């Protein structure tokens, strides 16, 4: 057994073999434990309706191979004598490995929670889904920033000075990319204040359509003619936005003109005809009908009613039915519609 007593790099062959055996056993044991836990949790998840076991499955699946390998090597290193300089490097590698793995676990947790919430709210509240997605992005940014700072601190970097430098550099970067940051903050304002959500029909200046996507920089709207209109979030919030999805009922104002030759009793009858024509519609709520003015070529009436639905097609169907009913009643009462006329002035010299 003299061979086992030979020393290499300060350790006997026997110590090297023991350390190698510990590495192999630790590697196999850690892989077995990971696979066993995942298999048990998957079986449990199929039998329960809770999301805790689903979450744990996702977390354990994010356990990286390099994390298992480094832990196994560290366990084997405990059975051999290592120089202090190498031990320091190994300790740093182990700490950084653990921090990275914690980062991956935290990222998996955020992804799982965001995915569940977005899936649950997308059908009912698009703005909430977008808000959760944006907050998930910020959560990942904060998580990996903390992992990076802790890792640098363990390496020996003065993170106080680094943070000061990052603060100054951050101001310079912010000035350079202020338009991008403006869109980013505008996006957060949209998803938090909710002036509109995905699926809303909006009008911005001369553009109109349905909101399809609210991103960190742009909002995309599908227009009625089919093309996609892309707005910068910052520019969008500076505009006057009309949101028709949140309109509970539609106010309608329309006018009718009759000829000046109409008898007075028929003139008095027109307001009642307008009222009765509107009240016949089940989706319409009558407001008023008046003989408004003596126009240039007609006696003008104005009627106002509310459609008890925000849908544009419902409004148009209702207005069409009212118009046809007015025409029918005018024909019965021998009331003539006025039409535009031109006055010809003849100068006699």
C-alpha cells in the first residue's frame, strides 16, 4: 500500500481518492435528491388544486447543474489539504455560485407568480395584467442588482464607492436616454392609472381603433381599416384620448327641417312625432324634442335621446329605425321635409 502513501500537491493518494469519492457520491446524491423531490412534487401537484406544489416544482427545476457540481467539489475539498490562497478562491466561487442559484430561484418565483396572475386577469382586466408584467420586470431588475452587489462585496469590491459612481453615471445615462425613460415612466403611468386597457376602443386625434398591446415604450392600436398604429407612450399621454369602451350610454342629437308652408297645427305636431318615434325604441331613452329655430330654408327641430348601449352598431340601427318612423309619420300627416335652397339676388340697375 506504499502507492496510497505517495503525496501529490501536499496530499496522499489515499486522501485524493477519498476526496474524489466524496465528490462522486455528493454529485449523485444531490442529483438523486433533486429528481426525487421533483417527481414527488409533480405527483402531488396532479392531485391538488393549490399552486404551492406547482411553484416548488418550477423552483427545483431551476436548480442549475453548475450549482450541484460546485457543491460536490466543495464537499470533496474538505478531505484534502488546500493552500490558503486556493481556499480563499474556492470560498469566493462557492459564494458566487450560491448567489447565482438564489438569483435563478428568485427569478423562477417571480416568473411563476407573474404568469399565474397574468393568466388569471387577462380575460377580465388587461390593465392589471400589464401592470403585473411591468412590476415583474422591476422585481427581476432589483433581484439581480442585489445579487450582483452582494457578489461584488464578497469578491472584495468596495460597493459603497461603486454605488456612488453608479449614481453619477446613472444621472449621465438618464440625460442621454431621457426620451426612453419618458416612455418607460409613461408606460407605468398608463398601467397604474388605467386611462385605457387592452381591448378598449379609443380615439387619439384622428386615429381610432382597439388597444392591442401596452408595452414599456409603445402602445399598439389596431385601427378600423386593419393596420396597426403605434404610439409612443409619452406622446400618447400628452394627447386627448376618448375611451368609448367605458361609455355606458350614447347621447344622440339630430335635427329635422320642414317647409315654411307647413300649417301651424302641423308645426306643433312635429315635436310629438319626434318624441313618439324615439320612445318606440326599447334601447332608446327620450330626452327632449323642440322647435329650435327659423332657419334660412326650413323650420328646424332638434331632438335628443340616449342609446342604452355603447355599441356603435346599436346606435346606427336605432337611428335608422327612428328616421324611418319619422318619414312614415310625416307621410301620414302630409308634412314635407325641407331641403336646402339658394337665394338669387337680382340687382336692378
